C-alpha cells in the first residue's frame, strides 16, 4: 500500500502544499472528492470540471495508472489501492484490462487537459476539459482547428469599422 | 604517589624485584572513575549489589521477549542501505553532492564492515575514547531510531544501566567508530521505538555480555511481534495520538481518548492511501536505480576482494608443498 513505488511523474504537480479543495469536510473530504472524479474519468474518459479540482485529481489518476502498469492485478497491495480509489467497483477490471494495455508502450502522461473559455456573463469560474488519451470519442483538437472566429466580438467590431471606413472614404470622394 | 617514593628504598632493601612488581601493578591500574564492564556486570548480578533494588537484576528473566512470535519480512536494498537514499524534499537535494557523498560513504565502508541492521535489532558499538580504560568504549543496546540522510546518517542505542536509561547517538560514518556489531538481527513493528522511554525498563535492558544470535544463511530478517505496555501519564510525547502498532496503551477514559482523536492533527487514517503524499516523501524508481547501481558495484568489488584473498591463501598453501620435495631429492 504505502510501499508501492513507480517512475517519475511527467506532469506538472505541486510539490509542497496540497490544494484545499473542500472548505468544511477537511482532508478526508478532499480525498473523497478526488475518488469521485477518478471514477468519473475512468467511466466517461472525458469530463469537464473546475480548474483547481482537475489539476489536483489529475496527479492521482496518473499515479494510479502508473502503479497499475507496474504491479498488475495480481498484487495484493495494488488491488487494495484500486479498491480504495475507485468507488464504482465495475471499473476496477476496466483499469487493468482496458486502460493498462492501452498505455503499455507509453511513458508519458496518460491524460490530456484543455482550457475552456470563461462564461460571460458569469462568476468567472475557470473550467478545464480533462480526458484519457487515445479514447474512442471524436477528437477535440480537430474541432479546435476547424473553429471559426467570425462571431467573436472583436472580429464583429473590426468588420463594422471596415464598413464604416469604406463608407466614409466614398463620401469624401463625392465631396 | 608520594607515599610510594618514601617506600622505595625500604622495598629495595627487602626485595629486589618489588619495584618492578609495583610499577607493573600501577601501570595496569587506571586512575579514572570508570569501572571495567566485567566487574560492573558481576556487581549487578550479585544480590548484595547496589542495584539490587533496581529492575536490571531480573534482566535474565525476560519471558515476554523470549516467547515472542516471529514473522519474516522482505529483503530489499531500500531497507538494507537506508543511508544511501537522499532527502526526498526537493529543495534539500543536490545531485552532485549526493554523488560525492556516496563515494565517501563507499570508501568508508571499505575500511570497516558496517553490517545490515534495523530499528529494533540489538547492537554493540566500540568507539575510540582517549579517557576510557584501554582507550576504547563499548556500548550495547537496542537500536531505537535511524535519522538523517546520506553522510549525516545516525542511529541511537538505548539501554538501562543500574535503573537509569541511557541513550547514545552515533554517526554511522564517524571515523572514531572502531567496530559495529549486530548481536541480534531483527525488526520491530514500528520504525521508531522512542516510546521505550515511557515503558517499563525490562523492555530496554540488555546485559553487556549479550551473546550474539546467528541467523541461518538465506533466511529472511525476522520481525519481533512484541507489544510494549506503556506507563501511565505523563509521557514524553503523546503516544496515543500516533498510529503505533507495537504499543499497549494504559486505560484512558473514553471521552478523553475520543477528544484526542477528533482534535489531533497527527491521527490521519487516510494517509496511507494518499498516493501523492507517498510520492513526495519517497524517491521514485528512476532515481533509485542510479543509487542501486552504485551499491551493486561496491558489493561486487568486495566479493572480488574476498575471492582474491581466498585465492592467495590457496597459493600460499600450494607453495609450501614443493619446498619439501627438492629437499627429499637432494638426499
């Protein structure tokens, strides 16, 4: 359990203080919240969560996959660890039979993060989209590359200014 | 000494060898306050000794320690050489310093044999001391804790002498240490046995003439499963707040105990599941691999040395035989 070790983490992580995710339930509540997010991530493979919760739980998800890769499903301590961190128990075989063979030849981070725009008007909450790599869902990057910016506020204003400029120059010619 | 000068002419007149004898006796005597271990142990054992009231007299009768259950633990470089592991806190680390320290440690280990030992094993350490009789001091005790990383690594031994608890901290790579012996190799249930300070003295008394116990080759290190009862309060630390395995707590009123558990920040059952906390406090496999390579190189060098020595011994034996044959031919 506490003796389990694995390789170096290849994602940015806070090395000193753990972030305070919950205000009132303390450190136990913090871990409970992360457990819920990990089981969500394993089931859906792509989730949308607040910024500070996502980066914190990403470390735990990465490390759980790292350990599962190293020890396999026949190690006693590893199975106890998986049993603790995954609340919905039907996901435990998915971790060892689907996700571990998927990243068998991969060193690097197994998760991917995209920043989402803030809602306007709203409370200014920064959200992220977190997903497991090489999933069966349609890719986000393709959608991002095909995105058009014609309806954004700055572009509309610039277009309006262009129209206005043309109109004025034509007027000056007649005068 | 003044009396002796007065006596010299008188002694010389009576016996010519008397002066020699007196000088020898004086030379053999030590004019310090220390008493040799042999005499001290004798005095402890005798029923008329000063320590008759103390607990150390009944030190031979230790049924609880003898009847202890044993189980076997794993054998790993991480636990055999914990002093080679660097500090896991990243801002204390420096890879060049670690490498240099490792070279120094290995050079020291080539000079004296530092055996494998754990917290809970019974050890004897001899240190060169200019003020001690024979200029060396030997201390026997249980290893209570191991602290610090790298060259600063230290361990403390505890024993009860004449009803008084004594703890000595030794630096592992101190050049004044002459030898480190492990009399009984075993582990305990906890990594830190500081709670022996607040337990009855039977659990930390060890006679100075403790006979070494041998383990069979290829055997794993046994774990001593004794549970130590603690005295009543006041304690040196709040032991009930710490998650200790080898401790029997005295009866505390239930509401007091629950108050402690709820209020204390030390009692954290979720800690052993915390993956990232474990990651921050230990050294990951990629760094650990480098350290293990150095250790393996050092161990292979030692085994090579031993092979060379044994081969040299065989050569010496064979050389003696042909010397005899030419002498026979001459005849």
